[in-house]
C-alpha cells in the first residue's frame, strides 16, 4: 500500500525532549493564577475571601476532572489547584508537558467560560492566565505530605489574612499598620487578637476558607427530566428519571490527619 509521505524535515522530531513522568509515581499538576493579587483588586474580590472566586475555581477544577483522564483527587485554595493523576495512568504516555498544558488550558478556558455564572454583576476585564508545574511523588506518604503541605499553607495564609483584614476593615488600620501589628506574632497570638478584639472564634470561620476544597469522585443521584417519545403522539411526555452518576464532589475537610484517607482508601488504590 501507499506509505505516508515523509518530508526531509521529519528529522526535527528527534529533538523533542523526553519528559515522561517516572513510572508508577503519582503525577501532580499544580496551577496558580498569574498575578491574582492584581486580578482580585481589579475585579473587586471581597477580602479576605471572595467565595464567588473560590466556587468558580472549583467549577473549573471539576471541569478539568470530567474532561481529562485519570485524575483521582484535586485540592484547591486561593488562586491555586492541584490535580493528582493515578499512579498507573498511561494518559499521553505520561508526558509531563501534555498533562500540564491540558490541565492549564482546560482550566483557564473554563474560568472565562463560567465567569458570568459566579460574577453576575462584575464584568471580566481581561483574560486571566495560570501557570502550571508537574511534580511526581514516589510513594503514598510523599503524596499525602504534598497535599498536607498545601492545606497547611491554606490554614497559615487564611489565619493571617483573617486578622489582617479585620484590623483594616473593623479597626481602621492601614495595610502597613496591620502588617506591623502582625509582625512576629504566632498562631496563638493571632487567634487571641481575633477573639479579644473582634469576638471572632477562628474555629467557627467557614470550613471552605480554613481547609480549602478537596474534590473526589463520588456517586451522586441525579434527577433528570427525560422526554419519552410515543409513536402515537407528536410531543413526548416528560418524565423524571433518577440516575446514579460518578462526579467530582467538593469537600471542605481535613486531609492532613489519617481519618480522611481511612474513610476513602480507594483514592490511593
Ligand atoms: P503569582 O503570579 O506569583 O502567583 P499572585 O499575585 O497570584 O502572583 P499568589 O501568591 O498566587 O500571588 O496569591 C494570590 C493572591 O490572589 C492572594 O494573595 C489574594 O490577594 C488573591 N486571591 C486569590 N483568590 C482570592 C479569593 N478567593 N478572595 C480574595 N482574594 C483572592
Ligand atoms: P488531538 O487532540 O490529538 O490534537 P485533533 O482532532 O485536534 O486531536 P489534530 O491532528 O490536531 O487532531 O488536527 C486538528 C483537526 O482540527 C484537523 O484535522 C481539522 O479536522 C480540524 N481543524 C483545525 N483547524 C481547522 C480549520 N481552520 N478549518 C477546518 N478544520 C480545522
Ligand atoms: Mg505564586
Ligand atoms: Mg498566583
Ligand atoms: Mg497562589
Ligand atoms: Mg494532534
Ligand atoms: Mg489537535
């Protein structure tokens, strides 16, 4: 039969770098919004936490999990999301650049596509971007420690931001004054300022702010209306049908302790 014509330029293929992720390791892609400090200001994000922005981030992460292959868990906070591909994935022959670019572009296009659903009265003023990186973890323990690191980061930043913005919004301090007030304080000091000056018990702050968002696949009952076509009728009859679908479901729970992993052993299978 006829063979595909090959040009004399084909040899340039051999120059591509081999970026195969090490076999049997967990592959993690982490995205982070580019210059979101400014993006948040320009789009009037509520401080310290804009829940519209957090829910939009999670919608984009759910879209990534549904559109791409083999993501078993995702974790997000602030302007970042991490996606974990299953140990034995062979998607795109485990090429790091494919994982990273597909995650980043699917996420960024979803952010723009779904913006209006979350920011009804706030127009999107310019196209946002996200950076991506790939890290592979060789064991379940290192993967769990990676996710713990991100959740600990969420906690540390959120405790700081909660006091920082209370000092500005409720005590009238300037950002420079609030920063000075918090210089050198420990977690206990910040909790104490919140409680004594603002009557805020940090542990009662919403979990989504304190813990971030974990996405795992769970069975969900979905009620759909289905049109049943009968041969004798022009218009179909509408009927409610319940279907069980597996979807990426958001949780705002601790993932640092053992309880989460004991409750969901299938994630690390
Ligand atoms: P870089 O491009 O280096 O990532 P950056 O400005 O995005 O720069 P980050 O360290 O990623 O810096 O911090 C993200 C910033 O975005 C936060 O400091 C905060 O100001 C803002 N931000 C992100 N999400 C929210 C949110 N849900 N509510 C309020 N502010 C947010
Ligand atoms: P993959 O995800 O592997 O890239 P693909 O379907 O995108 O799959 P490509 O080899 O990238 O495959 O080919 C892109 C295809 O998109 C073309 O074969 C063509 O069918 C379609 N396409 C792209 N641009 C145009 C265009 N300007 N006009 C018409 N068709 C187009
Ligand atoms: Mg950064
Ligand atoms: Mg950022
Ligand atoms: Mg960030
Ligand atoms: Mg192609
Ligand atoms: Mg293509």
